[in-house]
C-alpha cells in the first residue's frame, strides 16, 4: 500500500517554520568558532587576542544588546571590513530574512563580492554548506546569495543604485564605507537604505567607514550621535587607563629616527613603545563618553596604533611621507588616524595676501629661487581664456609667477594660437636661466569637444583637459575613461587626455596653505609684486558651506553672486598639473639635479621687474574690466 504525503501537514509545517522566531545569534561566538582568515598578515582562525577591540562591537550587533544602531569609525587596516562581512554572513547563515550589504558604488560591491566575500564564504564550512556554489551561477548570483532553504538571503549592492533600495524589507543592514555615499536625484542612499528596515523592530543597522572631511562627514556625524566609546588601555608602567592619541605619538616622533617613535603615559610620563602593545591590549576596554545613547545607538572609534596590522614605525613613516602636503595629510588623518580632516572652508582675507605680495622678494613674470618646475592652468569663459603660471619647489611649496587674459573664445583660431605660444614661452629665473612649462591643465567643462580637439595637437604629457568632481570622496586626480555622448549615445574615448579633479580636497588644501606665513613652511604659497587686487579676491572667493538637498545636509563650495573665481580655479588646475607630473613624489636626487640646472650662476643679467608695454597694460586692463562686468561665472 502506497504511503501518500499529507499536503496539508507539509504546508502547516512550512508555515510553522516560517513563523518561528529565528534563534538569537551570538556574533562573537560565531566569528570565533567559524571564521577563518584566508590571507593577509594573520591567516588562520579568527583570534580575539589579535582583535580584542572587536569583542564589544560584535556583542553590540547581537540581539542580546538592545541598541538598534551600531557605528564603527576606524582607520584602514584594522580589520573592520572583516567584521562587517562576518556579521552579514552570520546573519544569513543562522538567521532569517534579507540582509543588505551596501557599498558606495555597484563597482565597489561587485569587486568586494568577488574578492573578499566569496573567499570568506568558501573558507567557512558552515556557510559553504548553506550556500553551495554552482557552475551555472550567473553574474546576478555574485550580488545575491540565497540560503539553500530559502529562509535567508544576502543582497550586495551599491548606494548609487536607487533601484536596489526599493521594494525590499531588510532584517539587517550593513553600510560599508558610508562616508563615501553620495546623494543622487533619487535621494540620500543612507536614508533610503535605513527606511528598508522600518518594518523590522529588531533590525540592526551597522555603519562602518574610515572618515573623510569635517564638517559633513557621515561616519563622524553618526559616531557623535551614538555612545562615543573610546579605546582605553593601561600604561605598562603605572596602569593608568588612557586613550592612545595621535598627538601624543607625534610628540614622541623624531623625524630623523622614525623607528624610535613612542607614546608617553599621561599619568607617569613613562615611555610606551610597540613591544608594550600586547600587554596593553590584554587590558583593553571601551568607555562611553555619551553613555545615555547606549540603549539605542552604540558608536566606536579605533585607529591603527591599536592594530597588529601596522607597526608604530609604519605609522611614523606614513606621516613623514605626507607631512606638508595638505591632501596627503588628509589621507593620513583619515586612513591611519581614523579621524575626519577639518577642512579650511574659508580663505584668509584677500588684503592680507595682497599686503604680503607687496613685500615679496620677486616680481611678477620672473621665477624666484626655489621654483624649479612650472605648470600652467587655463580657465575658459564665454569671451576669454585666462591663465596662471605656478612654480613648484621642495616640500610642496608653490610660487605664483604670472597670469594673464587671452580675449577670445577657445574656438577661435587666434585664441588657440595664443595658448600654443603661451605653452612654448619661457620665463627667466633669478639666475637668468629660461624655464618652460612642464604641464598644462585646461578647463574641459566648457566647450569640451573643442578643448579636446585642441589638446590632441599636443602630446598628452604636455596638456590635458580637466573638470571638477565636487564630492568629498573624489580622488585628487582620476582619469575619465569612457562616457557617452548625451545626444548621439555614442561612446567617447578620451585617450588619457581628460581627468576629473577632486576639487573639494584640492581647494581645502590650497586654503590651508594660504594660511601659512612662514616662507620655509611646507606648502607655503608665495606671491610676486605686481598682481592686481582682483587676483587675490578671486583666489579666496569661495567658502565651504552646508546646503540642504533632498532633506540631507550636503557640504560643498559656494561664492557670492557676481564674484569671479577664475584665479581659484586656475590655481587648482596648475596644482593638479604638478601632481600629474609627479612633483610631490620627486626624490632628493631629482631636486638636486633641478637645482644644479637652474641655480647655477650664468653670464645672463639677473632679471629685475619686467617691463610691460603700454599695449599689454591696456590689453590686461580690458580683460580685468571684462571680468568685473559680471559675465556668467561657472564654478568647479
């Protein structure tokens, strides 16, 4: 007699399984029992001894902790992405529902899934058993992992994809590198993602990232809204509990001997060296600065000094390598110290820069001592092209050399001829040597096709087109590989002649350098005698301000209405040209070679203040009047 399945019973059992509350997950236990690190400095089973600072973070992510939000602000190379990934796969392996793992872009999400997620899932037997890999898995399977019983799934997506943040209900949300999320026309991805958890009361929302620029940094804002838990360790000499701060390490850094870098105890003043770190980490504990927020939002901060993945000496050498370069210092503060970079959002009064220039030791049109590489920045307007020439020297110092106006539209042959002549022109230095332009950056955001056609007449090593990318997360220099023509839909190829500039970072760096008054300070900006007042007014014309977009505060650069800003744009372009040339990475031998070439005494007379013809004076005055007529001015 055949035994038939009871369809009603099967249906009821399936319903009961679906309605049964998921078991409480202990993420610390899951990570310790199941996670194996396949590569890196410490391959093998996860060790709480190596990462003691993650114990409390994992406890906060577990259902036993009542908080809904968990924030981890951290430097690079402390293992934070491992914890985010372990939380995600632990949720879908032992829990129920959909877990969303969000990265800044779809490209980031795809790369993460292929390189890190797949490797961790394959090396974790309990996870691999529930997520068998099939040879027929498609591209979509890389970004969507469903458990074999269908009760849980993991969706990996980019914050720049509004479609992936709609029509889903999320049980757990991980926002990795959240400081780099950017709002779009559809809204703020952080807000949109969080709304997917609204229907799940016990959902955990985990934000994790290195910081970027303050004010406006997403992860820093989230940390400040939470419990603000700081890492305390005992002094190896007197047991005084304290936070290891970068400023403390900096005070114990000898630039000539980075191998001797150390901390000093805030209690007894004893020297704390790297060999003390294991003993200190054994007594590690988190202490909340805002304990009233702990029931709702726990936030943590940690940096490289606590991590075995980076030595004290490595930290010191990273700092020495970037010292004096504001953009490099920002990267160091973000990636090594784990703190947001305080942007110089307001330029110093233009009158102070003008007065400093009036006392300068060199005149407009001559190259002073110290300027060894010349770059040119060109900004384009409807009726004219404007240019500025900058000299670059050791320790990121900049010297404004000259500027001018070409009174024609870029499409006119006369304008292009004058730009070509300008690129071929040479300027006398303080010894009488003639120096030419190493690299030119020209505004490519205006009349793009015409500009690129002009650039193709020269080698890409001599001139490139540039345009501003205003995001705080944008890199200083990024090649624009391919885009589509908006009208024809055809693919455009720029052949290494078109670049995006991270103007937020470059402007902040310039404003920070303009605040320096010591000519020997790294990054100092020098001005010649003979510049018009309008140059200084334009150079500091913009201010970093907050704007409310789609209900979210976004930070960007703005200027007063009708105030020209060409000098600022051109200085940014010329500075970007120096970065492209590699000036900031020149070895000592390269600087010595340039000094031997341009500082040698010659028979040529030392140039004095250059004579400017009456025709040239009238021509430049006309250009300055045109600028003051308030033609429409574009911002980067």
